């Protein structure tokens, strides 16, 4: 088969919203973690900590502008950058 005829099957992935906003997450001890959110979706977010990033596998809480509260788990860190996967079972 010729390469030109190959059409990859798209893998549906939720669209992320780029959002550059100041945001305060709270760690499991109730301490605020000041961050700048890079992008966010219903499944998680990636952010840059303004200080030390939360630890890998740490539980964090996000208070959304509409009053909802989301809990999540830090899934990756790289310097002061990190990603959170939200608990979507709630």
C-alpha cells in the first residue's frame, strides 16, 4: 500500500483550553500552592508552580471560579512544572 493512501485513525481526545491565570491549589495538608495554570480540561491541568511544585503522587484540591471543588493527583513533575489528573469519579 502506498503511504499517500494511509489515513491515520484519529484518537479522540478532549480539547484542552489554554488558560494563563493565577490559580491557588491546596495540598493535602491544606496549604496553598500558588501556580500559573498552563492548560486545563475536565480531566486535569498542567501548571507552573510559583515556588516548589507539589510532589509526585501528592493529592491536591482545586477551587474553580464557579465554586466547584476538584480533587486530583500529581501525575508528573519536571522542575517547577507539574500535571494533575482530576478524580472524575466524584
